[in-house]
C-alpha cells in the first residue's frame, strides 16, 4: 500500500520504504538478496526486484537511490505471463496498463494530482521507452 501521508510503500510485510530509506537498510533486507543491480551514473544506484504483490496487484519494482538515499520507486504492473521480446510489444497494451495504473491509484488515493510535501506519485506513459509506470518520487529534503 502507498501511504499518502509520508510516501512510504509496503513492499512486503517486513519492508516498508520511503524517502528516508537508506540504501544500506535496503541492502540488509531479504528482498535485496534477490534484486538485480542496474548500472547507472556515479552517485546513483538502482535495484530491480522480483515480482511483488502490492495491494492486490503484481508489480515489478525498481528502487532508485541517489547518494545512498531512496529517490524514487517505479511500479510496473505485470500480467501472469511476461512478454518475451519487443516483438510482443503493443501500444494498445501499454495504454491499457496506464489506464489500469490510473484506476489502481484512484482506488488507493482518490483522484489526482498526487503531489505532497514529501514528493509525488504519477502514472506515466513513456512513448520513447515504450512502457507505462507508476513513479513515486521523493523530495531531496526527505533524507535529512
């Protein structure tokens, strides 16, 4: 669940992350042992997690850290079967995914916009990247 009051999201019952989550804390968690580290620019790190059930939906989750503090969480809803290649990609399916993301967010948080003192939540469709994602971004002052 996403908590609008502080931006925290419960990934599993034993791990809740938010703008004050340190990378070192994540790396000590059970989820980190199965996460895939993604290459990024210096000062940034990211980890893609296995599929997680978050409030009734299956998501692929990416945690992005800046200077050791959580900067963003990406939620990408996945179906029962993952696409095997870009040959299976469809713009209509991505539009449907975004619509489903929008519906899910409204059911949890009410209607947008989702802008808070701690950061923001947006359902985005990246036409260049070819995917739709829920992006939770934390303000830099959250780490203090």
